[in-house]
C-alpha cells in the first residue's frame, strides 16, 4: 500500500472506509465510525460527504475495492483451513451418545463450523384427556465432506491430470504427452487414434 496514500488514516477513518465499503452508505458508515449521538441527520450527512471528498479516504476506498479479499480478511490459507475443518470433521463430536445431541451452547466454535443447517420442528398435540404433548424434532445437516475434499484438492492441485506418455504409432515410435488433458480428453484421443489407425 506504500505510495497509495499521502498520510495514514486514523482508526475512525479506517472504520468509516470499511463500513462504507460494506454498506455503500456514507452516513451509515459515519454513524458507525464516529460518535454521532448529539448530531442532526443533516450534520452527519454533510460530515460523511466531506470525509468522502478527502484524497486519502478516496485512495483507501479505491485500494480496498481492488483488494476485497484483504479487506474482508480472507486468504487462501484461511479458505484451506475452513475446507480442511469440513473435509475431515468427525460428525460424532456434536453428540454426547448415539441418540443425544449436545446442546448448542456446549459446542465449540470448531464443532459449530461443521454444521450446515439446523432444522427444529415442534409439534403440539392434545390428548383426549386434555393433556398437551409437545414433540421436538431436531435435524442437523453437516457440510458436504466430499465437496470440501474435492474443492481442497483442486485448490492444492492434487487433481491435476497425470502426465502420461504413450507410443501412438509403434513403427515410428511417436510420443504424445497428455500433460494437461482430462481423462475424458485422453479417452477421446485414444479412441480417435485407434479408429484412424
């Protein structure tokens, strides 16, 4: 970021920029970053507008727009770690025994991160004698482990095509490299060679 801004931003200006980038509303971003309890809406709007006109604010916003991953705190390593958590999660960690789920408050942040969806259904009925019966069914869905493994493998390059060399014409010993071809491409190529001799 060197050379992009003439002077560093204050923490409040940085907060303003991040909130403005998130919401697109300068007045809302100003309320978030500054103490505005005693300010009129018109004063807040004017102050936000003036802040947006400052060169260092415009430069920071331009930088953040161009570097959204950094602004959001997302890195390839963070994505890989999250996918790893899903791919290699043990679904039994959310249970105390085979049929009993831990309470949500008992789950650690890592245990909660493997949960995709929680569906709670409550069914209330009344017996003939007038007693109320409440049945609660909780269904928990986990993130797709296979999809996480596939995405992780793709990110790490584990599923790149294997380089295969083959003699296509035995009399001339022509060597063909299948380098970046998919298995389907290779099968098609081999079938064409066999068909055309």
